[in-house]
C-alpha cells in the first residue's frame, strides 16, 4: 500500500501536469534503487525520492517529488539529507541529479552546484546537471 501512494505522489507531481500516462513515473531500475518517503503524523506521504548508484563513487537522486501542501516546509531537504547519508555510507563520494529549472535554487540551498545545462524534457522542462561532493 505504501508504494502505491509513493508512486501516486510521483505521478501527481512529476507526470500528470504534463499529461503523461500513469506508469510513466516508473522505470526499469526501481528494484535496484533506494526509495525514501517522508510522512506526517497522520501517515500521509508528503514527499518521495529515489537514489541509484551509477558506480561505486557516484549516487544519483531521481524522481524527487514533494506534495504541493508540504512544499517549503523542509520535507525535500530532509529527503536529500537522508539520501546523502545513505550514499556516503555506501562509499559514494558525490551525488548528482538532474534538476528541473524550477528546482535549481532548492538544490543549490542544499549544497548542489550546477555543472551544465543538460536536456529539455518533453520539449518543455529545462534540466540542469547538478552535483555535490560528499
């Protein structure tokens, strides 16, 4: 049940606003990744994210989504710190991510630096490769 709600939040925040179909919020690496979610005292899932290891030294945060009502309340930062601690414990020396243009400032506040302008998702959403040394 928790994973159904986890994926639903990913879909609602990251895919539905662009009219993408249910299921597009997942990929073929889900089983190999670390998943995290934050919930409130009522067990409502407020935010989610996933981390994969690209190699032994590099982790990548993907599919970060915080529900609209929980934005600006520290949920995203808590998820980032949790994933960074997992990455460090596993031996990674850096974390990368592809930030949507609207989230670059959030990740910068979490200590990430823009490496380069990367790709345009669905011809609409500019992404930036960002990185943080652990």
